[in-house]
């Protein structure tokens, strides 16, 4: 395995791979959840304006979850003959997540 200098084209390829996959998941799910929550709040007579902060927090959590899930998936992909590798450089650190 050869460590190479990270160039702008590499960063853009990884970023684009992450961005479009995130949008493909997050936008439809957020849209569907918005419709479901809106209908449920309307049926239950709950004021959406009073609960906007909670709805935004849940929406943000959905976005973060899928963003991290997709980044984990990207770590196994190749980009024009390259792939991202996690290389342990400090033997005293242990992460078993």
C-alpha cells in the first residue's frame, strides 16, 4: 500500500460521492417524514408552529444519521484507482465501535 499526497481532485471525488448519496437518501426521507408528521399533527390538532424546534431537531438527526451511514459506506469504495484507508498511527488509542 502506497500513501499518496491528497490532491484537490481526490477530495472533490470523495466529497461528491458523499454529497449525492446523502441527497438521494435525505431529501426523499425528509419529504416523506414531513408529509407524515404534517398529516398526523393536523389529525391530532397539534399546532406545528409550537413544535417547530422539535421537528427541526428530528430532521437534523435524520440528516446526521444518513450522512454518517453513507460516509461509512464510502470508506469501502474506490475512486479512480484509489480508496480511502484508515491507518492506525497511535497504538495507545482503541476504538471498537
